[in-house]
């Protein structure tokens, strides 16, 4: 099978299309013929040598989400059959014509949803729902602040917030991205001025989905309401900042970090079941949808990485396999 491999740590040019043996599923696993995958920030970090794959994933093949068809079953598989159209998260290896997954890590793609759209859903929507709702406890009617509103996770979070009945506030680098985000359910958009935004965020959010990191975290603490929850998901603006800890104490703010890839298998399977129960039905009913920036062939993975690194897109970058 063809895969896109990282030949050495470096820029997009270190990605190469190579041949690898077809993997065989073990007990409880299936092999999926991948039809589409999507690009995530973690892929770029892995390519540069800063985010190694977990032990059960190929160390040099990126790709955290896939959509395709089940083509082979391991012993003991009970929930899926060959030919089923499925999508979900994988620990890595998604930039390939085939990948192995635990059967319970996958969900069936709703009728009418194509592979390219399906591939753009799992990472963004599971990340947003898990951070905002499962861990952050977002409830209908509460305000939520979503940073990087034009990103894959940002566009997913806006739609989920709307579906939950939340008042959705978003930030982005440009007004154009905020204007496009309004079509997804954004209620208030703010372009930060020199990294400052707290004074223009109203009402005070109960939950903050922090996808930027760095100095944004101090602004989050300034604008979040008492007993607010700040979910730290991304570090685009850096991994260090200064916080006014007295304000954290007075407001009784809860700040927590979250990742999906490094979780134990049972935790990942639990997240997949939440995805199947809470998110997939919304996709099936058309309440939420993936936002795709562009679709490129697998062989153009380097160009896809370059586009993501330029932060010029809106929504997900999909690779057609």
C-alpha cells in the first residue's frame, strides 16, 4: 500500500510517498481501506520531531483521523462487517491507503455523507465536544469563548455551541474569518488587538476553548466569569505565559489541559462512544457539518502541511486517498 512517510524531522519537503506492507488486524481490530484523511496541527509537530506517535501507531506515518470502508476483520470483531463505511480517530498512520483500528474506535458514516466530509469530522468535533462539554461542563444558555474560530476545531466548536444553545463568542486573526464563522452560528466575533481581547468579550464566558495558548491564557482569566472553566487545547502562540494568580483565586477559575492522542485505549474508546452517541446523530440530521478549506490528493501532503503552517485557510484540509 502507499503511505506518506516522514523521512526525517524537518519541513514539509521531508514527506515522501512510499510503499509499505499491508497491515493485518489482530483480535478486536479491523483494517480500513482509507478513502480520505485530514491534516491536523499534531501532524505538523510530528513531522518536525516534536510529537512522537504512541507505541501502537506507525512512528513515521502521520494522520489522526480517517474515513473509509472496512475491508478485513480480525478475530472476535462483533460490531462491524466488511464493506461498512466508517470514520474515526486513529493513533497515527492515517496518511495511508489502509490502517488498522480497534472496532470500537470507529463509527458508521451517516447516509448521504461522503468520505471527504466524513474525514474532516472526527478530530475537530471530538476535541471540541470533549473539551467544552465532557470536561468543561458547558450547558445550554451559557456563553462560550472559542479561539481560532476559523480552524478545524474552532469551526466545529462554534457549531456544537450553537447546537447546545450556547452564546458563542469567537476570536480570529482577521475579520473575514469571523464573518465566515457567523454563518456557522458565531454570535460575537473579536479580532484581538496585539493579543488583547478581554475587554471586548461580553457576556463573560463560562467556558473558554483555548486553542492558541501563550499570552491568550492571561486574557482568558481576565474575561472568564467566576467559576469559569478554561480548556487548554493548543499552544500556537507559545507554551509559556504569566498569569495573575490572585485573579484565578478570586474567580475560582479552573484551568485544565487536554489531549486525545496520548490517552489510554479505554479512554479513547470512551471518547469514540460519546462521538457516536452525541455527535454523529447531529451530523446525520444536518445540524452540524464539516467545514473544508480544500481537498488535495495524498501525494500532495507536503502542500497541505505548507498551507496549514501559513494559517491562511478556513476549516479542515482533507487528503483524498
